C-alpha cells in the first residue's frame, strides 16, 4: 500500500489494488449557511469543483471517495445545494466512478446519488482499507485495518522560536490504537477540502468530543503531517499541555 498526499487538495490517494482518491468535507453549499449568519460570500462551488477535478486529473484514480459532508446544511437541503449538487457530482462522475461515505451533514444526500454510490454510514472496507466519515462508531470489520477518517478538520499552527504562530494549515494526523484483541488499528484523520470549513488544532482533537475515534488518539506517539506530507511532530510537541 502507498499513500500519496495531494497538496493541491488537500486530498489523499490510497494506492493498492485500486487507486482511491479521498476527498473529505467538501461542504458544498456552505456559503448559504454563512449567509444565514450574516456573512455574505459568493458561491465558490465551481472553484471547489475545479480543484477536485484537478486532483482527479493529477492522480488518475479508479475511484473518487467523498469522505462525508459532501453538502453543508445538516437538517435540510438548501436551495443552493439543490441547484449546485447535481452538476457538481455529474462533473466528477463523468471522469471517475464515485462513492460517498455519508457524514453528519449529508441528510438527504441519497437523492443526488446513483445506485451503489452511497456507502454505509458506519464505514466500509475497500482493498483492506477502512473509510468512514468519523461521526459514528466504526463498523465491526474496520478494527485491525488502516481507517481513513474525515469529520474532524485537523489543522496545525506552527510556532517559531519567539512564540509567533503562523496561520493554521490543513494537517493529517496518524495514530495507532492497540485493540484488546492484540490487533493494531491505524487511524488517519484527513483535513477538510473546503477552504471555509475551519478546523481543530491537532493538539485539541482528542478532547474535542467530535467523534468516538478522536478519543483514541495517543497525543505522544501520534504523527502530524502537512498537506504535502511533511512530518512536523506529534500533538504533544506541537501543542504542549501548558499551552492548551
């Protein structure tokens, strides 16, 4: 198995029997959600779609796996989502088969999908790798495998020697869980693709309560990587306890 970090996403290519391109947390329709809170931004769905297409063209995957929160609104489907999602998904589908691991924002997403594209909410195995959004407990078959997770929007703020923090940057967090059975489950938390989605600092993910798997993070041994795959340290060294 080979993992490729696609900096222009951020996105992840998992290469085994099949090449699976993973894009998490698109949050299409976020602009209408921001508008309801008084923040008025023109829709960037077309730009976001072009970025995904660029990742597809760069990696030539066999499958595009949308790792949850394809849409933004939780309880309803907004007019923006009704208007834009069919064309967005069609533009992906015209280039590569797609699958959706539904997230907590994806109520009603099935109406935009074709038969076989919607995966179970508790996750699924593809070529021995587990995929789930991350807001639910994983399916029983996922422990003991590498499990790729969205939902948490991990970011990292790098601090220089005088204590100045740079702008938070999308990050990957990798942590190993020792199961009672003796199996090792490897968790890979991937960053959000949406540029407005915000994020949780890697040093605060474990205590965030965002999902059941975040509580399994070992802050001392976990590994943090930037969007280009550069290793930058562990949550414990990047966010010391006296700074949290």
